[in-house]
């Protein structure tokens, strides 16, 4: 058992570590993507500032060419110095751009723009013409603007791609985690839940009298760790089945005790007849003819045989035997059972009506066990009709011809609806103290279930009760 527990723990730990590793892998990918997005956002902010600075530089440039104010040149130099400062403070980040060939080009254009601006300042201070420098300055300014605008667009495009990658990674992680969860759940279900569910179903069957053992998992199966547990559970089932047989036998003895008073009265009649015949034969033996003597002896034999049959039926019913399943005519089983309670029915003033066709198909079962089923139902009916009544027994095939249905109906006090769901529970009884143990219907239920049959009950308080036994027809 310890070894099996270790195996289960090891498999659970492996499944947990595998899940944790998957989470860590996706976490690393997600961290990388988000870190790259953060870096690209900073670059986008830099390129935006640089682009806006170059735009301001171009604005001041146009103002100079329109109004020829030397102050505009100073302002242009200020913006130019600011652009260089922005570039130098982010030079390490610029090195990570997708277009590294643009970096020296930007520096070269910036230096060239500065040189042309210096030439224009010198020409303006001496009142000389600077038309060639003007055109060169415009071209260089436009080139700087194009480079910075392209950088900004590239960064926006990279950020869009990173967001798409993050969304794709999120969707993939969700799909993977769902698949992983399903696989782990299925794995744990096969390894842990399925064997436990098997045991639960087995316990439900045990409660209904079915003691079929669980199939023990073999080596290499997903439930091999439960091998020792299943074996112990099957030993328990075997012990319960043995005790169930003992319980059935004790219930038989209890039923014999219930029948004793009626059997004693029934035995009293043939015994009295034997005694009276023997006394008459003793007193008038010499006055009787040989034919009359033989007739009296024949009467004694008949009465003795009758008493013997009564005792034999009682002994056969109470004898502990292993169930022997065979094809049985249900009518004979019911009639033999009625003989055991015939006197109690008579003493209780109960009229018996039976509707059992002689051509009913046979059922496959154990005679003594089925006798006990009907005996328990008949005794319950007798207890429910203390002031007399009618007991109606009807047998017929079901509509689909798969079952033989036997209805046992009494006109007794009925059963309260609140008690109906529990009347087949062990030790549950609605009878007065001393009149029932609560085991009769429980044993009856177990015997019927063991025959692959069903038993149902319908009752109305003050009107009576009908127990319906359904037994599978023998093919």
C-alpha cells in the first residue's frame, strides 16, 4: 500500500511539475514580448520628440527665408543642438533600431545641415547672396525630416507587430493550458477518480445485495496503484456476501418462528386423527374385520404422511443451502409458499385469491430463495390485515416479454408515503416493537436483486399495498 501511495504521489508531482514548467515557459515568452514592447515604446517616444524637433527646425528655416531675420538662424541652431542632444542621449537605444544603416546617415545629414547653416549665417552677416546654400539647406532639412519620420513609422509598426505577437501568444497559451488541463484532468480521472467511482458503484450494488467483486487492475494499467486497495475491497465484499448468506439464513429461522404457531396447529389435526384412529383400533381390534383394520391403518398412514409433508416443507425451507439456480415454474413456488402460511391466513380471516395461469414461462432462480421472497411478502400482508381481508396474487408476463411480473396485493392498513422510500432499508420497520426486525423486506430486496430482478411497492393508507416483483424470463 505504501508503494502504491508513493507511485500515486510521484505521478501527481510529475503532472504538477509539467504544468509548472509549461507556465514558466509561456511566462518567459510573455515577459520577453512585454519587455520588448516597453523598449519600443521608449524608442517611439524618442523618435516622436526627434521628429517634432526637426519639424520646428524646418519651421524656423522657412521663417528665415521668408523674413531674412538673423534671429531665426540662432533659433535654428538651438533646435539643431536640441536634436543632437536627443540623439546622443538615446544613442544606445538607437543602435537597436531595425535600420542601423540610417544612423550614420542621420549624423552626416545633421552635420551637413549645421555646416550649411553656418555658411548662410556668414553670407548674411556680409550681405552676400546665399541662394545655392538655401537650396542645399532645404534639401538637407527635408532629408532629416524624412529620416526621423521613417524612424517613427518603423517604431509604430514594430509595436503593432509586438502587440499582435502578444495576442497570438495569449491565445496559444490559453489553448495550450486548456489542452493541458484536459489532459491532466483526464489523466487524474483515469488514475484516481475512475477507480473511486468504480468503488462507489460497487458499494451501491452492495447496498442492493449485489456482491460482484471489482476487477483488479493489472500491472501496467493506469490504476495499478489501487491493486492492494481493490484486493482489500474484494475481500470485504466476500465477507459481506458470507454475512449476507448468514443473514438470509437467520431470516429464514425467524420466519420459521413466525410460522410455528400455525404449523403447530396444522400438525395437531393429523396427529389427533392418528391418536383417535389408533385408540379405536386398539379398543375394537377383535370386533373389526380385516378389511376395516386395513382401512384404519391406511388412515393412520395418510395422516402420518400429511404430518411428514408439513414438517418436511418446514425443514426444507429452513435448511441452509447454497443457492441453486434452475428453471422454475413460478406458480409451484407460490403455491408451496402458501402452504407454509395457510393456517395463519385461515386464523386471521384472510381470503386468498390467485390469478396464476398454468402456462406461464419459467423463471431462472433458486427455489428456496424465491420462496423466502414470497413468504416475507405474505407475512407482511398478514401483519397488515389483523382484522381480516383479501390477499390477491397475480402473475403475468410483461408487455415486452422480458419479465415475469408477480403482484402481491393486500387490503390492509397501507404504508405512509413518508415511509415508502425507506421500507427496503435494513433494520427499518414501521411495525410495533416485537413484531418486526426491519430485515424482511431488506433481505427480500437483496434476493430479488441477486436474481437480476426488481421489486416495487405502491400503497395507499387505509386501502392496502401492492408489492410488484419482476423476474427475468428464462430464454
